[in-house]
């Protein structure tokens, strides 16, 4: 988790700071094979050099970026969880709980779908 310490230290909202820390730690604990890193000033996880999932913090939510294919695959689940989404990310408002089973499905999908991917982003 030391990779993310500086990023987390800059989050001013104590609730979002703790939530972000909890989510990142959960990803590390649940998927120890993923490499944690900071890129484009946001925490993300990669697998064999390819992007799996990224996070960023805004004033009242945490954005989760699984790439457009991850959004397309789980759009109904994202909406059912109460989150809104765009083409490449969805937003978890601070007023809603974190849907860890959904995050797990999305990360597992990206790991499997990108198993043979040799580029950072999908083409």
C-alpha cells in the first residue's frame, strides 16, 4: 500500500480518504498478483503490464475506471448498485456503500479478458 501513501495523504475529505484507502487495500488483498502503481496521477492496478482498473477521487465520489469494455459488460450491475457511469468510468458517491462483489466481478473480468493483451490499454 506504500505505493499509494502520497496520493491518499492529499485527499482532504476524511471519509473519502478512508474509503479510498479501504478500497485500494481490498484490491491488494483480494488480487495480490496485481501490481499497484500511480500513473496519470491516480492509483491503478496492472497485470503483466496491462491496465486492469484505476481509481480517482473527486469532491463527493470515487471514480472507478475499468475501461469502456468493463463499463459495457457491467452497465446494468453498475446502475443497479446506484452508481452512475460514463463511457470509461463509474462514480461511487460517498453516500452509497462500496459494492465489493461488483468490483470483484469487474476486476476478474478484466484480468481474464486481458490475459493475452500485450498493450496497456485495449485496442
